[in-house]
């Protein structure tokens, strides 16, 4: 661990206990110093309170790994164009962060700690600003029309949207989405198709608990509605130079990016075997299995195994999808794509580690913090 990293981690322990108060203070400072900034944030700040602050703290604490974060920060900066963030805002946010830290750390805060946080923040802000500036040929966000919307189960909808301007992305990537029902509230969803000539994108969305955006997308959005899309992000894309066979592990709507990858392979693949494991609680949640089975019937290199964890009469595998993957192994020489809830991704990564699959061969997207 570098000295900078040690200082950041050590100093964070001084404020960690007061995170809620730190967040309130941070936002109050920021909006007081620059009241116009309030309009960039969602109305429901109570739910959202620590989204930005939490993200900055995580980014600052991982500043030691610049190569890994370079690309992420650039695309995050590009993505921030959708919030109408301008380069000068970074200073306002940075000062509010520093003021909040100083206020809550108490007597033990030192000049060294102060310097470490401002240095780390500056590095990150520079990369994000550079990412945004490199993207000026694209719009800050894309208006898109909902062409098709189908409820596939109580909580799951499949929809197709068409951006009014071309939106270039790669199979396996995700974009953020905002609806008119929850203005300024953006959440990311994976495109469920490889890029098409007509530019349309499919999304598979599950409405979670009291989820703001997912509920609107599943229960309120209708064909003809306009939504907004942010810039594509994510690294879970196909390495076309690899000749390894592939294992895809999808939980619920985690199938979306996997389906996009399969679709990409239907255009070029002749040589790689692709094994898809699709798991869900019950058969209703295997909302796209019929389509997967049709693809498997058409492409000899594709096989599909479906599993339910809570549906004893389901005519397929039973149990958690990560256990099923282990049962079908070994998978020593495969590339892996894993996508789904944080719990499902975590347990699959654990299984793969136990099976000694090298981490470098695994790409994954978790629908939350792993
Ligand atoms: C890289 C990535 C790709 C994603 N792709 C998809 C996708 O293709 N399809 C899709 O349906 N979702 C996807 N998600 C999840 C999506 O971004 C949202 O997090 C999710 O829809 C919840 O947003 P919300 O506004 O409805 O809920 P929020 O208002 O953010 O949350 C409301 C409540 O629900 C809880 N909650 C949030 N997420 C979950 C969850 N997954 N399970 C249980 N409780 C939860 C929260 O803790 C909170 O208490 C993806 C996430 C990531 C990070
Ligand atoms: C080091 C600098 C920054 C980092 C690492 C950072 C990171 C992030 C991340 C990861 C998110 C969550 C994205 C999402 O859920 O879609 C976010 C949200 C957001 N950021 Fe930033 N950001 C930074 C600077 C800024 C600045 C300068 C502004 C301008 C005011 C800003 C405005 C926002 C807004 C408006 C949101 C949405 C908040 C919400 O939904 O609650 N960010 N940021």
C-alpha cells in the first residue's frame, strides 16, 4: 500500500462513524456555495443523500490503482455530462468535501491528511474532466422513444427503445436511463442486444422493492414515451482475440448483457462453444428462456442450462446457479461472463475461485456493490 493510500484509509477512520452527518454537511456546503447546483440533483435527495459522496470516497480510496481506474474515470466523466456537470463544478464539490472532512474529523485531522485527500480528489477530477472533454462530439445524453414494452412476469418487463441520434455501444455494455416519472434520477441498465442497424436497444428490467426507476420502467412506461439515455459504460465485452470457449452465468435480468453477447456471437462465432447458465427464483423469472432455447436450437455451439432455486416442480436444474455451474465443470480453460444481483455474482465468483479459474478470465457486472 502506498503512503497516499495509507493516509487516505487512516484518515477515513476518523469520520467513518459520522457518515450520515458528513453527507448532510457536504451537500449543505455544496448547495450553499453554489445554489444552482441543487438543480442537477434529484428531487428525492433523502433517498439519494450519499450517492455522490459515497462514490467520491470510494474513488479517492482506490486512487492507488490508476491504470485500472483510468478508463472507468474517463467514462464516468463522460457520463457526468448527462447531469450537466461543468469542469468548474469539480472545484465546488472538492471544497465541500474537504470542508466536511475537516469538520467531522476533529482534532486528529492533520495537514498530511488534508493534502492526501485534495491530491487524490484532484487526480480523479482531472481524469473525469478529460473524459468529458474527449466526448464533446456526442450529445450529453440521448432522447429515445419507447417502441415496445412487454410485461413478462409480475416484476419483469422487456422493452425496446430507439435513440433519436446514433448511440454507439458494444454488446455487454450498459447505459443509464432516466424517465419522465422520476426526473434527474438515473439508473444503469444493460443493453440486451448487440448493436443493430436501426440503432434500437432492448432492456430487461426487474422492478425491485421500493425501487424508483425500475418500478417506473416496469409499471409506468408505455410505447410512445420518451426516455433519456446516458453514455455507454462497462467492460464486460467480448475479447474477439480469445479462442477460448465461453461460460455465461446469468441471474434474473442479469441475462440482459449475456443475451447481447450471445447475439454478437451469432454474427461471427463458428469455433467457440458457449455454455449459458440462467438461474432465477422460479420459472416466471426465467422470463426469456424460450428465446434462449430457440437460439440454442439454431446455433450448435450454444447450450443453455436453466435453474430455479425456489420452484420444486421446475423441469430443469434446482439450486443456486453458482452451484449448478460448479456441478457442470471443470472449466479450466474457459472465459467467463457473470451478471446478476450482487449476491449471485459474489457466490459465482467464490465458486470459480474454488475451481481455480484465473480471475483474469472472468468479466462480471453486479447490479450493486459486490
Ligand atoms: C452495471 C449494472 C447493470 C445493471 N443492469 C440492469 C439490468 O439490465 N436490468 C435490471 O433490472 N437492473 C439492472 N441493474 C440494476 C439497476 O441499475 C438498479 O439498481 C435497479 O433497477 C434498482 O433501481 P431503482 O431506482 O428501482 O431502486 P432504488 O430506488 O435505487 O432502490 C430502492 C430500494 O431497493 C433496493 N434495491 C436496489 N437494487 C436492488 C436489487 N437489485 N435487488 C433488491 N433490492 C434492491 C435498494 O437497496 C433500496 O432499498 C444494473 C446495475 C448495474 C450496476
Ligand atoms: C471526483 C469527482 C466525482 C466522482 C468520483 C463522482 C462519481 C459519481 C458516481 C459514481 C455517481 C453515481 C452515478 C450513478 O449512480 O449513476 C455520481 C452521481 C452524481 N454526481 Fe458525481 N462524481 C464526481 C463529481 C461530481 C461533480 C463535480 C458533480 C457536479 C455537481 C457531480 C454530480 C453528480 C450528480 C448530480 C449525481 C447524481 C446524484 C444522485 O443521483 O443522487 N459529480 N457521481
